[in-house]
């Protein structure tokens, strides 16, 4: 199985991200359920902090995955280009050696 065939559930980063997602949503649910409409300054600050931090985590994860995908695609393109130029060089070398051999026979 190649690395491109992996499902998200086999990725450690994805599992950590999913746990973090579930965790902050559970914290928000607990705070809202526990407060039941009695919102004081401290509770509002904690709730906003949880939402802001989770937003940064989500953005960091998404941007990190996008950068990783871009890096992998660039590496694959470079390797493909190297393989095609090597095949051209090999075919040119083979053609020249055939011409030299035919001159001697």
C-alpha cells in the first residue's frame, strides 16, 4: 500500500486533530450546559478563548496539510522530470552506440 492510498483514520495527525476537535466541542457543550444562560465575564472569556484557540488549531492543521500536499506534488513532479530526462539520455546513448556498431560491421 502506498502512502497515497492511506485512509485518514490511519494518519496519526488526523486522529490527533479529530480528538482535539471533539475535545473543544465537548468543552463548549459542557460550558453552555453548565451555565444555562447565566453568562458572567469569566465564563464568556473562557468560552471565547476555547473558540479562538480551536480556530487557530484548525487553520494550522489545514494550512499544514495544504503545504505538505504542495511539497509532495512538487517532489513528484521533479522526480518524474528527472526520470523522463534520464530515459531520453539513455535512448540517445543507445541510438549512438547502435550507429557506431553498425559502422564496424
